C-alpha cells in the first residue's frame, strides 16, 4: 500500500515488542491495527467558535491540489450543517480564474468574499469579518521550487493571524515529491493535513507516511470534485483497515 519502509519497520518492531512468540494470527492482526491507528493519531477538524472571536483558517499547498474546491466544501458544510456564519477571503490572485471560482461558490452560498492582493489587505479583510464564526482564507498554489513565492506566503500567513493552517496534499503525490513539498512548507510553525483526490489514488499509504514524517494532525480527506459532498473527516478505522487489507480484525 505504498507505506514507506521506515514506517513499515517501525510498525513491525512495535508489534513484535507487544506479542508473545507463540501469538496467533488474530493476535498479530489486532496488534497491527492498534499500532497503525496509534500512529495515525486522532484527527482534528476546524472548530468554529460559538460567539466571540471568529476562528480563522488559512489553506496552503501546491498548485492545483484542490484548495479552492476544498475550502468551498468546508464553507458549505459549516454553513448548512453547523449553521455557522462564514467569511471567505482569497489571496489567490495569481490566476484570474481562481478569484472567479471562489466568488461563484460564495454567490451560491450567499457568503461574502473579499480579495486580498497584499499581506496588509489580507489582515484588513480578516478584521472586516470579525462578526463571523469562521473565516476561511484561500491562497495561491506555490511551486515548491520557487523560493520567492514562499517568502510572500510566509507574509500572508503571518498577516492573516490564522488560528489554524491547513496544508493540502494530493493523495496521488509521489514519495519524492511530498518530501520536497513538506520541506518547502516547514517554515509553518504548525499545520493540519488535508489529503485531496483520494478518489484518484490507488493506495492510502501517503496518509500514514506523511503523518509519520511530520507528526502533524490529520484532518480531512476529499474524495471527488463535487461540492459540498466529497469531503470527510479522516476516518482512522477505515484507513487502518485499508492499509492492512484482508487480515484486518
Ligand atoms: P487549487 O488550485 O489548489 O485551488 O485547486 P482547485 O480547487 O482549483 O482544484 C483543481 C482541480 O482539482 C479542479 O478540477 C477540482 O475539481 C479538482 N479536485 C479538487 N478536489 C478533488 C478531489 O477530491 N478529487 C478529484 N478527483 N478532483 C478534485
């Protein structure tokens, strides 16, 4: 399932340490599930404040990974299911279509959207949404090879005063690429992980690998292009079962 060797070895070592030499197959399978779900940890999603200050979340990640679509899914779910008031801000001003895309979703949901071209404008836009429960900020995709773009992103993240940063990765990213991407985003003091395009991935090893490499919390996975349906909170049991396959208990 594309689980990296380091991670697999760690799992084997831990399981070996927990079972007796004559343990049966079922015992081993049970321990294996426990160790993997332990490594995956407890997922955390956005908690929108009830009253008081709005919760501010900023979405970052490589180009085309699905930031705008995911933000729209979260906005719609918090508005429709949790009855929260939402403000959207986009700092994704590199692509003309990106602003239009978010505005279209915002119009359908009847949510205000502000466009920020600079870090100062972003800070201002967040302030203007102080009456909301949740403020979601979209950013431009960064090529992990372009250093100047990262300096700008750093300034945007700082100016947003975000309570939470979400790093999005496509589930189809190769091991070499996600290592490079993670290293580019290592300037972020903390973030949670969203895995997009799980419907296009043949395995879910990336979730365990990236969680193991970063130690960051898992939050959502997205499973298709449909807004707002194709998003779910990471389901640790489901992923563990998927990783272990037919021997899962
Ligand atoms: P951004 O550049 O990171 O903001 O990415 P977009 O939100 O514009 O998405 C890029 C493309 O990926 C669009 O065609 C989306 O419909 C598609 N997309 C987003 N999320 C998913 C997903 O979970 N599964 C699939 N198959 N496509 C997705």
